[in-house]
């Protein structure tokens, strides 16, 4: 490998290190502020019977290992709802994932599909508090459903998706108010807001977003 190529790789990795540090700082401020709220109970261990459903479903270590995605998650229970947020930093998708592409282009036509850098806030009404699955046996995350991988939203096509706007979701995958087979059936409705991670550039803004999340419950 030539010297200039080594220098370019070093610069790229160093830039990633600095960006990751900033992302982590914002994530930690938000998760700590959420944990400080009365009656919020954060998940801190793997879900029973589902070893892949850990607190941070993907991290930069997975990214460097070649998994091609990088998510950070903070979720828990509050007033019998699942609330929290996901940082979607990097994602792997195939060209046939047209729903994903259409969704993001409706949100932001200039967005990078591989590294959308989105913060997705969510308030979920579970069908059964004892049957909450944030990830399925194949490793698919429920946030993929938010990004239109599974297409299970009933009213998605009628939603005007944009940044910094709360919108309601009704899930069309229920049978007699019971969760159907698959992880996407654990909640019956949700309230979602999407922001760009780069908009979270101060402690005050980070904490404001969490205060708003609690208020929306």
C-alpha cells in the first residue's frame, strides 16, 4: 500500500473517531436525561429468550467488523408504553428495498441512503407488556419497520413525512388484538418523530428533545 493511501485511510479513520465521539456524547446526554425521568424504567439486559435483543443492538465495533450498520438504542417502559429513541447512523440496504428508499426520499431527497444519520423518537403502545420484541430471531430490528423495510404500516402512504414532526402510526398486522407471528406485531400503534443527528449539537437541545418525548406520552 502506498504512503498516500495509508494517509488517506488514517484520515478517514480519524474523522470517524471524532464523529463517533460527538455522536456518543449526544446519545449519552439524551439517554442519561431519559433515565433521570421519574417512573421511566430502562432496559439494561437482554430480553428473556432472545439473546440478540441487547441494549445497544449494533455499535461501531460491529461496523468495523463489516456488518455495515451502526445503530444505538435507548428504550424502556413509561406509563405502560415503550418509549425511547434510536440513532440510525449507518445502514445496509439492497437496491430492491424500494420502500426504504421512497421513505427516506420523502423525508429528505438529499439524504445519504447508506448513512442517513437519523434520530428516531418513538412512543409505542404494546399489545401485551409481556410480549415486547425489539428484535426478531433473524436479527431484524423493529426500527427497520419504521424505515419501511417490512411495509406493515397501515396509514404510511397517507403521512406527510418530514423532520421534527410527530406523526401517528397504526399497525395493520393484528389478529383479534393479538400479536401475529413476527416481531412487528408487538405494538398496535405508535407515535414517531425523526430528526437529523447533526441537529443535536448542544446539551440543551439534546435534553429538550427528551423532555418533548416525555411530554408527548
